[in-house]
């Protein structure tokens, strides 16, 4: 049997070898668009480190930056190891990290920058700017933020993601680590500190000062990979707990409770766990794509499913139960194509529906269409209408729309109203039907 192994390839028009690997379909949904950085072996001891990056698509393709066959094989092996580590991380999902793990991972950034730019550190001014920016986002100036925050610290986290997030993501994917939502803010701060330390060292190097930086380097233990000890932290918080808190926080309508409960059940089934602290944004994206594959409309996904989980996370943020809302800012694109907009019924269609209703023997199928047509009420309001809500007011028979005794609710306070019964309903025997229901109710008592 011939064993086919992945090997370096060459791109047309280039003499350099390449690393090229297909991304498995089950991983692509979560990984698409993310960056992966590869650390490739040096050609000689005195050479600079080689770092290349690529974007996850149907395949990952990067140059190995060499024409030499032996060096290309060495670099290809290193790239393949890092690629498989990243694939395994996406499949395994979020892993909880210790504080020491945060510092170890930040040490990778410190050592990558310190060694990669040591010989030619650009300029002292450049590294001074880098250190200043990192320090500013790590310790923002006191006073109100220009950003309207959904929760305390959101503006700082936004800035950390902007300036430090790219460094963090490249290393996490390369090392095969997908952190929990709780760990990410801590990692961003640890990486900001490492960026400041590396920038200060390289600023000194640019000024001609190459004194050993051992004291700073010693603060960063060597990262030895994700181990079996990095299991998810036990958590007593569940999405069901958040749903219970949300119900108790205010008076909720039966329809809202139903929608939120359905969203929670669907999300937890997709995640295969119910711990809000283990969720990251890629989990939300993957879930939304799965809902789309079930032919749910973008509007339904955005305004029902994502909105429910987002609201639960906002409640958790207000209660200091989590530190980040992974649903915030994410929506399925919902641009309608021409011809997809729902159109109103024309007169002929309305007449056809009402004519069919006249032939129905089922009370609901006969009267609901007529009541909708002649009151302008919502279908939910009509469906929960009780016979005792048909009353006399100032000599006029009206339909009284109020919250129903069995828990049925209205959209808002202004939805409570009295609507006169249309003469056409009277002519068709609606009031006789209502009296029959009232007599049946009295007899049952």
C-alpha cells in the first residue's frame, strides 16, 4: 500500500514551496474568515524568525518562504502540526484556562516580538507609539467614555479587541486554544501587558541598548501546550437559571416566555451544554448558520432566537454573572430580494377567504377571519377572546380586549380597548353564537 502524505507544493510563477491544506467541512463553518499564523523554523541560527499567516477558507495556503527542499519539508511539518492543532481546537470548542495559562500564552507574543525584531527593531519612535497605545487601552483615562456602554467596561474591551485582539487570535489559533468567553477579556489584558514589555525592550534595542532583559522575560513561563488539566471550570450558572431570572425580573407575556424558552432549548441543544460562561461568538455564529440551514428567515433568527439569547446575556451582565455578551453586535444579514416582501391581501383575496369562512362548521375557522376583517385586531387577540368579553357599553355591543383570565396577554397597555361589533357580524349571527357559549358556560357551573 502506498501511503500518501501531505507535502510541500509550488505555486505557478514562484520558486518557493507552499503549505496547502483543505479545511474540513465541519470546521469551516466556525473557522471561515479567521486568521491562522504559522511560526516556521529558521534557515540558520542567526536568521530572523519566519512568521506567515493565512485566512481560513475552503483551504489554507501559505508560502514556506524557501526554495530549498530540505528546509521546505521541515517547515511544512511544522506548519502541518500547527494546522492540525488549530483544527482540533475548533472541533473541541472552548477550553477554560488558568491565570498562569493567560501569562504563558502572553509570553509567546513577548518572545515572538522580542526575538523577531531584535536585530532590526525599526525605530525607537515606532515602539514608543506601540507601547503608548497598548498602555492607553489597558488603563484608559478616568472619566466617562465616548461610547454608550451596554455594560461597564465595554468601551475598554472594544479597544482591547481592536488593538490587541489580532495578536491574540493569531497565537491562540496557532497554539490550538479556543478560550471561554470568561477567559478572553483576561487574555486580552495579559497580551496588552506583554505587548508593552516587548515594545519597551525593542525601543531600547533601537537606541542601541542590548542589555539582557532577563527580569522581564522571566515573568513569562514557557507555554507547554494545552493539557488535560485545562478542563472547563465547574459552573453552577445555566441558561435555565437566566431564563428563570428573566421571568422574575418583570411581567412577561405568555408569547415572550414561549419564544425565550424555545430559543434557550434550541441553543443548548446546539451547544450540547447549558453553561453561558463557556460560550464564545463563534458558537453563536455556528448556531445562527444552523438555524438558517433549517430555512428560518434572517428576521426570525435575528428578532426571535438571537434577540432572546442576547437579552439573557444582558441580564447576566447587569447581575455580574458573566463578563461578556457573545451575541452582542451579531446579526444575520437580512436584505430582502425583489419580490420577497409580504404583500397585503387585495379585495378579491379577502372576499375569497371570507366566503370560505362562511362554509366552515368549525367556530374558530368561521368567526376568526370575519373578526379579523371587521375589527382590525391582531390574530392573537381574537384567538384568546372569551364570550364574556362581548358586553354592552352605553347601549352598544362591544368586544372588550383585555388580558385573559387564562394568562393570555396583550402587546402593551394601550392595546386594552373596546371595539364595537360590526353590523355585518350581527347580521351573520355572531351574537347568537356568543349567547350560546355563555349559556354553555353557565350550565357547566
